[in-house]
C-alpha cells in the first residue's frame, strides 16, 4: 500500500467544495431564482475573504507563499506539460496556484458587480449586468480549465486529485517531486 501524507487541511477542503458549490448554484439560479442567486453570491464573496485570510495564516500548503509563483515559473510549468515533462508537486503546482488566484479574482469581481447591480443606485444599468455576466462566463471557462488540469495531472502523476481534495491526503513525495 502506498504511503500518504496530509497536504490539504480541513478548512482548505471545505472552502474548495463550498466555493465550487456556490458557483454551481449561482450559475444555475441566475435566471430564475434571484434571491437564491444573490444569497449564494454573498456566500461566495465571504468565501473569497476567508481564503485570502487563510492564504496568509493557514498551514503550509494553504499559504499563498507556498504555491503562488512568478509568471515565468507558471509559463515554464505549462511548457513542461506540453512536453510531458512536468514535475509532480506535493501541494499545488505553479499552474494550479495561478488558477487559484484567477478563480478568486474572478469570483470577487463577479460578486462585486452583482452586488453593485443589485443596489438601488445602479439597478438597471445594463452595462454593469453585462460585465457581471461576462465575468461569470469567464469564471465558467476557468472552472473548465481547472477541471481539465486536475484530470491531466491525475493521469500524468497517477493519483486521484479529486480524492486528495476530499481526504486531504496525497501520495508521499517521491525523489524528484517538489514539496
């Protein structure tokens, strides 16, 4: 049996699945259930604030300092993926770290424009609604890229990253893996 190590703490995992659920509920409720859509948006914004906080004070693999890399590292990692030579990371790889920032930023912007549009001063300003919808669509595209990246990394590194995000555990580092 393969030895595993704890990587993602319970709060990161609860955040991840709550964030995904909020996005799905907000997306599905967008046209027909305004109250649910708005409440879900507020929960999603609260989750973004929590994750920013936890990214600074949380345990090792939750911290931005552990997985946020400069653009050159992200691009180098993406080139390595194309060449089939990307390293395995015990935590988030550089592309995954960049995607976390993109998803948090898009969710924050989507939630903020939704809130602005719901205020009496800006309700009916259609360009705000258009920006909100554009951001939500961009978020959906990035969610698709995120899922594709998880599936690719799971196949390439022979580990179930979905299960790892449920249990918090991954296969221990092999020589050459980046911890």
